[in-house]
C-alpha cells in the first residue's frame, strides 16, 4: 500500500488500462466518412465502439451524416 499525504492507495486493487477498456465495452479506432451539404471528408476517430464514434461525429458536425462502421 502506498501513502500519498493522507491518501492511502492499495496497489493490489488498482485496475489496469486493459481491464477498464473491457468494462467500457472495448475500444474502436478507425475512419469516419462525413457527408455534409457543403462537402465530404473523412478522418480518424476513436471511441468505445464505431456506433458511439458515429454519434460523437454527428454531434460535432451538426447537419452532417457520419458513417464510421
């Protein structure tokens, strides 16, 4: 157990990054195609899955259609 000031951390109970990723539903990294009335482009994206990446993309580019899967 580590002690940082008054905070005590039990290192045996810490979760690894891979364990957190599994709990979040995985990790997806790929390319999204963004189709807007004013143009078309694609770019890299990452999220817990491709569906979530599409939702984030459509939130960023209001009025556009995003295809990540």
